[in-house]
């Protein structure tokens, strides 16, 4: 279902909420599975480099905090996915 939405509106991956978070912040924090995380990163890898307005955090920070708080192991996929994409973009 997420893939269908992103096919129609790929810009949704970069839509920021009132706190400046993009969907990847929420998914990395635990609001979605590994498939959603991959779909977002495949569609807009640049989402991994978006900092929120409130705490100036990257989605990576949300994933690390969720993993540290004992969220399911899928959050580690979020950590590594965000790091991989962010590092690739910095080169």
C-alpha cells in the first residue's frame, strides 16, 4: 500500500509536519515496518538528511533512540538504513 501511495505522490516522503519531521522520522522511531522504511529510502534517500525543526534531529537519531528504548529489532534496520543512505549522500 505504501508503494502505491509513493508511486502516485513520491513527494510525500519529504512532507514535513508542524515539527519539521518527515515520515522517515516517524518510521525510524517505530511507526512502521522495515518495508515502509525501505520504500521511503528508495523513493527519497535525501529524507535521511532532513533534520526536524524542534530538536534538529535526523531520522537516524529517532531510530537510535527507539532501538535504545527496546523497540523491535526492525528499528536496527532503520538505524543501519539511515546511516547507509546518509553516508552515501555525504560523499
